[in-house]
C-alpha cells in the first residue's frame, strides 16, 4: 500500500489521515518497573542448572518463581523461539499478542511477559538485555520480537508444498510431549506464539510485511528474565539460525542456545509477592 493517495480517495482523505493517533493501552496505571528491586536481586545469583538447546530442536526447563533465567549465545548467532507456561497449569501461557499491545512489537528490560485470558498476569519480567543498545535500525527492525508467531510446518507446507519437521512449532511440540508424557496431538495445542529471542525483525516500510534480518547477537550476549510464578519454559533453536536468509529448512547454519537458571541470595526477595490472577469477575455482564 502506497502512502500517496489514489485518484478515488475522498476530498477530505488527507484530513482523515492527519488525525493524531492515541496509544491503545496507556500503561501508566501498571505498577512501574521496580528497577531497584530487580537490580538488587540479580546482584548475587547462584547457577542452579544449565540446559543446552540443540540446534533445530527444543527442550523444556523449569524456572521456579523468584528465580532468574538467562538465554545465552552459545557457539554462533542463533535465534530462539520461547514458550512459557504456568508450571502447574499449562492452560495459562504466554500471550504474545497482548504483550505486544501493552508494551511494543519488541521487548526489552522492564517489559513484562503476560499470560493469556482469563489469567492475564505477568509470567515474567525482563530484567537484563545485552542487546538493548540496538533500538530501531534504519529498516525499522528491532530485537526480541513478539510479532512473528513461530515457524511452523503448516505455513511452510502452504507456501512451499514441502514437509519440514524441525520448525520451532514442531520442536516445541516434541519437547512438551516428551516433558509431560502427552502424545504429540495432545501437546500441540499448548504450543503458542513465542517471544523471538535475539531475532531481528520488523515490518517493511513500503508493504508493511513481516521481515527478518541477521541477528546482531554475539558472544557474551544474553536475555534475562525473572519468573513471577513457577514457570515451565520451552525453547527452540530455530532452523533459521540467525534468521538472516531462510528458515523452515536445513539451509541455514544453526547453533545451540544456552539456558541458565539462577537463584538469588537468601533474603533478596523479602518484600516480593508473586502476582495474582486477573481481578476481573468473569461475569461478562450476566450476573
Ligand atoms: Zn523458528
């Protein structure tokens, strides 16, 4: 779609376009990011567990509430597709769409990762992002998006006619099935739209299509979040590798990702409470 007006545009087309936008969800009513609390809590962390996600595959990992999780560069530039579930109820899971609407198309330090309806509470808070310097590039791209769903074999089949079995959707489905003992058919509906960790994406300026470009992630980089409730995570090392060229195939160079679970020092969470479920009555007007 062009920004110039077509001949059939109404006389007041320009005036209609010039109406000022308003932010859909002003978040000033939310409790502000408590930087002092998280920065203090993350000063003295002990490493509890390390999980290495193999390339073109996924694994699950537990992050107990009040713990930190770091997703790290391991051997080469690699994008990770992250799912988060309430460890005690898989029906409560990450809601990438509302996270995008509340925060932005790409997330970084201070943003919360929200759960789906009717739960709608912070599952996690992003507490450190070594790529926060990236900001927005000249193409409109940013890092760590919540716009790209996840690569999946159905869209790949739709567009190419081929079956490819190591898309993030399939990797996460296999990982969740292996963890829970569910069949693939049972596990698949729990796999949801992801946080694309380290992925550099945006919308093209001319056609507003979703684009990707090679991730700027380098050795030493990590994204860190604080678990606000007991979490089960699932992370897929995307078959797109750094997502600089292709995905949903064996073509791109792929690398592992490192997941670290870290525990704060005793007493660091003294005044912290895990967030409650949404306070909405759920009557939907019928009580
Ligand atoms: Zn993927």
